[in-house]
């Protein structure tokens, strides 16, 4: 493994759960807040259920590669072997930021996006799952803000990835999507990759992965 012009407010929030401190009270006008955001996308070990992923994988220690066994078709979505893809924007002090900055997970090659949760439930933030290329598989998950539900995973963006039988690599890019069209703006982005197979091991099929 290895490791248009609308104004948005970017609320800088310190990572209380990791750093043991309260949240910062800084805000930025996003139209003038450029160049300092770092996009980080990582695979979540799912509380130890995904043994192929570093259990400490996070925005601060991202594991971005996974070998995963297919989900059973009967398990539906998000699937019994789905992979958690989490992401965040960090400022130059490593605070998680990104309130109301639209961002998208965009999948290519094998697999698909099987879950694109609403970031705040009944709140004003929104999410949208799309099939951009019309092949019957959802390949785009737009979320208008990071999660804010008062639970683990707040201040991060979340999606789940699934595959029920198409061997190969799933590459998932994540980053800003200011116009909410389901396509990344090609600035401040990051990516992860999953090799899917019948056994979830590298020697179970003949395909190769490219970054």
C-alpha cells in the first residue's frame, strides 16, 4: 500500500478530535482565497473492516490505494465490500476548511460510486449522484459542503465506492466543483485508486493499474 462568480465562505475549523483543541473562528471570502488550500482524498479503513488499508488513514496520513474483493450483487448499494472514500480541504495550518465549497468525487475505469450522502441531513447543504457518461454506472458525487452532523466524520466529504464484478482499477479523483456540474474544476484536487478482483489480492487477476 502507499500511503459563476458566487461568493462562498470558507470556515476554518481545527481538528478537535485529533488535536484536542477547539475550532478556529476564521473565515475567508473564497473568491480571494486562492492557492492555500490543499485537497486530500483518502481511503478509510472502516474501523478495521478493510484490512488492506492503514487503520490510521486520514486527511493527515492518507492511504490512497486499496485491493478489494467484489461486493455480492445481492448486497445492493452501497455493497457489502464497499470502500469508504473520505476527503478534506486543509489550509496552510492544516485546519480542515471547506464549508460551502462545492466538491466532487469523480470515478473512472471500473466500479462506480454507490453512495453520496447529504452532508447535513435536513440542513441546507445538498448532494447529487450522477452518471455523467450514460453507461448506467454513477461516476460523479457532488456535495455542496462538508459533513456537519455532530458525529464522527464532520468537516470532511464522504462517498462510497462499489464493484460487483468488473475486474480492474477504479480511479477516483476529488476536488473543487464550484459550478456544481459534477465535474472537478482541476484545481486543488487529489485521488485514490482501488484494484477490484474476485479475491481482493494482487495475484487474483491479470490486469494492471496505472496512476
